[in-house]
C-alpha cells in the first residue's frame, strides 16, 4: 500500500509538533526552581523566613514541644521520645545550619522519686552493660517543656511504652555539676491520663513565681 506524499508530510508535521511540545515541557520543568519549604508561609511586609531544620528528614519524628533554655538554645521533644538541644545560628549567617544535640539523660530516678531505679541490664556474657540506646529513653515523650528557675521542666505524657519507665507527670531536670548535661531527674507531680487527653503544656505565671499546668 502506497502512502501519498501529502500524508507523509502530515505525519512528519505532527511528529515535529509532538517533539517540540515534549521538549518545551522538559525545559520548563528544568527551568522552574524547586519550591522552598518557606514558600507557603504568609509573612507581613518586611519579614523573611529561613528554613533551618526538618526533623522528619533527619528521622527525628515530629517535634511536638519546645522551649528556650537560659543560654538561648532551643530544647525540643520529638514524637519518639527523645529530647534535643539546638543551637541556632545568627540571623542571616552562612551557613545557616543549626547545631543539634540529642540529649543523653540517664535513665534513673532521683532519690526523691517514689519508684526505685531498675537494675542495669547486662550483656549475654555478663561482663558489661548491654547497649540499650535504641530501646530506652532516659527522659522524653514530652507534650510540654519549660525552662525556668535554672531547670528544665518536662511534662511527660506516657502511654505505657515499654522503652520508657516513667509515668505521666511533671518532672524537673537539673545540671548539678556544671557540665552542661542534665544529671538529676525529680518527679514533682504524677498525673493521670495519656495521649490527647493527658497532660500537656507548662506555663510560667506573669509574676515568674509559679508554674501553671494544662492537663
């Protein structure tokens, strides 16, 4: 079957249009910049937003509570239980990446707590403590954080997790030896409830003498 010259020309023209259209789409996609994480923010005139850190991109879950300590560092709690301390870079600095530290808090009760500490888990050989870093949380699962009176107040909201022995309630964390690490945990008040109906925020009163708990 012979194809006329006119039909061949039409086929070539259609092919050329398809090629040009596809090439233009590819070029357009390459030319469009990747959207920034701050593009969807609505800011007042004269304000700018900088993206500093995405916890989920670093496998740190979702940060659900935060406070600033006495040195201006951000302390946060993620949904998986751990506490993080973040040193924010100066505004407009390059690079603008914050310094983030997962706080290593001993999994022990202070002497004022009603519950005694659990015995240290040994390895199968019995000669050294087993590594339980991935299984146990010293302090965390916080739905509320507050820095006041040179201490970190933590509102624990615990849903009977196996990796965390502390019950829901208000705890006080202190650095007693000046090494910039919390080494003393004191249970101030046990509270009933967990999850969305459990204890949440901690607020300092305007006179800066008392704490208000939202549960």
